[in-house]
């Protein structure tokens, strides 16, 4: 399966760049340093590459807080690797690690 995200409406897909990342392991969308231009509605699109079937999530709105309260998020690193990763020589292996916090 392939995960992608729609921003506000079709065909405006979220493009990955230095601030946006779509995990092809979990489907999660990560946005760092959120800006006013990120405000809107996000819909996850999951596509089965074998059958071409597609499923859309309900819209998730992203808004900015104006009160300056961000909450307390202690820094942490999230890693969900299996104990052993096995790969054939010459293949591509992708391991994801995310650091987040305030």
C-alpha cells in the first residue's frame, strides 16, 4: 500500500519537503515548524497498488493556537524497529526514527 495526504481538497496533495514527511510504515503525516500556510483540512489516502483500490480517511482539521499555550512536551525519540531487520543484498531498507518535543 501507498500512503498520501490531501490538503484541503483534491488534487492538492501534500508534498514532502524539509518540513513535511509521510511515513510509509504507519501512514502518519509529520509537519515540523507549523506555519499559517499549513492550516486547513487533511485527508489520508491509502492506495492498494495491486488492486488500485483507494480508501479515504475523514478530514482532520489543523488549526493554530492563538493563546501561546503549547503544552508541555518533553523531548523524546520514537523508534519502533524490530529487534532484527533482515534484507537481501542490493535491496533498499528504510528505517524511520523521529525526534519530537519542545
